[in-house]
C-alpha cells in the first residue's frame, strides 16, 4: 500500500497493489482462523496460498484506513490482487453510502488473469462471499451450474469501482469492442461499465532505463553521443561468444516465454535472422521455454550467430537492449508492453505485432501520414503467421544493411522519444479529478 501526492489532491491517493508485506493489523474475525505464514518473500506466486494472502491484504488495508481515520480521495487498485477492496469498501465500510468522498479506481494490467475465487475462500476477508454471488456483481459466469459456483475478483472490482483503466488505449478498445475481454465481454457490454472505462498508456522509469547513465553497461551513450552503442554491441558479442562483427544486425528478444508472447513467431524470427546473415540473442524463461532449451542444446549450441539464454538476468537484459539493433516483440496480445519502449530508449528499432500497447507506441517507418505519438520508429505487422513477421523483419534487416546512415538516424531519433510516465501521469490525474468530482 502506498500514497501519492498527485497534483490537485490532498491529502493523498491510496494505492493498493501487489505488496511483499501485509499491514500488521488484527485479522478479520472468522472462527479463530489466522493467516498462514507467507514464505519465500515473493510477491507473485510461491509456496503459499496466494488468494488467501491478497484477500487478507485487501481487508487489512481498508481496516488500516478505518482505524487511522484516513479518507483518501482515490483508492487506486491494481488487478485482481487488490480488486476485493472495491467490494469490501462499498459493502462493508460504506454500505449504501453516498456521502463518502473516496472513490475507487481499478487498473487492469492483463485480462488474462482475473482471480477466480471460491465463495468460502472469500471469507479470508472476514466476510462471506455469498452476497456477491450474482451475475450483476461478482459471480464467475463460467461456473454457473457448477457445485459450487465461484466468484471472480476482477469482475467484482470492475462492477464496484467508480472508474476502470487499462494500460493502453488500443487494449482498452480491444477489451470493449474486440475479444480481449474474453468471458468478461458480457460484463463490459453493460453501458454503465463501458462509460467508466479508460485506456492510459504505461511509461517506463527513464532513470533506471537510461543508456547515458546506466551503470550496468560497459559504455554509456545517448542520441548526441551514440558511439557507446557500438561498444556495447561488441562487448555483448564477445561476452556471449558470438562472432564479433559490427556489420551483422543484432536481433534480440527479451521476454517471458509464455504463449501470449508469440512463441512460434519468436522461433521464426530466430531462424529468419540467422538465415539472413544476422545474429540473434534471446533472454527469457517461462513454461514455453523447452523449445528454446532444445535449440540451445542442439542445433544452435556454440553457433557463432545465436545465443539462447533461458534465464532471467537484470544485468544481461540491460546489456542486450544496449547492444541490440532490432528488438522483436511478436505478442499475440499485449496490454501495454514495456520491452518496445525500453528498446526505443536504447536506440534499437522494434519489430512488433500491431496489438494493444504495441500499436500505440510503434509506428511503421514505411507508413505515411502523421502518427498520434510522434515520429515513425519501427516495423509492424498484423498477422499471426510467420510470413507476416518476415515481412516486417526483412524490411528492418534490409534497411540496416543497405542504408546505414538512415539506420543510424532512426536509432538516434528513437533515443530522443519520450517514453516516460510524464504524459501518462497527467492522464491519470485527469481521470482522478473527473472521478473525484462526480
């Protein structure tokens, strides 16, 4: 739980998201049941009952506000992990209230994870789940007719919040008018819910991700002093045992290896890059990684132009972004995506599938006309097949090899783009003001 002093708001905005610790307040009464110990120190997942932890967390945060007599203008929730706070706020702490100055806003980062919850499990908040088990509230419609029927925390948060945002305008449109809402499309079909839904693009931390000062790089650089990028490329090639050749375009993927990220297209990009005389570096892990482990241990073992690192390393991620000429992000869906923004910040050229936040941040250099977010900065494609990817990737590799001066200009222009939180923060404040004034 955190507090912000957003412009125009006093005393604060209260933010509930995934927190590694829980406020030390008395547990809600329920026959002597107590919260289990949370081992491992992990925020997401781990060897404990994650649902229990977050339900308790929501109640604990609201109880803290109550006993400390604090009344934020905005209670900002994130994803299903904090969504139960919206249900509890209006049904337990302000039942039927119209005079409370606090308003609740839920930000959805990914509709693929919605928090299915047993009704008896909801009792970890100190309140039974039965009052929420109706279609117009939090009943998980996929379980209708099952024994027992379940709740869905994301749905409940959507229904009970005064405003809902997601992390890019295009993803918001895909949720409302496309298939991104999945089984929750009937919920978003309700006019009163559609009218309180906004799409606000994420930004990145431009102090953490700054090639001019990044302490994890062998050389620093920026748009006015771009020479350090070539040194970073040489350093990575040497460190990973690749052929040291500045003329070979270095194509990178830094990603979780899960179906959402377009596993078949990442694999296709690997083979296409090597086939076209480039180098390919992958850093990532996830339950879809066996295919890449097999390639790393087999066909591409000790290959001079390919390294597949099935792992997570913050240091290596920074070094790959700094070295990369091209960063491929071929997601099947992408609520926002930070990879392409980091790539731009580090002077790489993104090749992306045009969906969600990728469509809001990357604009094809071969297109025409103005874009809503500045100059054209990468290559895009729409299909989910390999040939669609090839069309965009081949154009990028061709420009790199045949027009090096234009490529250098594109790289420097990308470093100058504003991918910070500044514009997004203003949009959040605008929504906060609108909601608080309602």
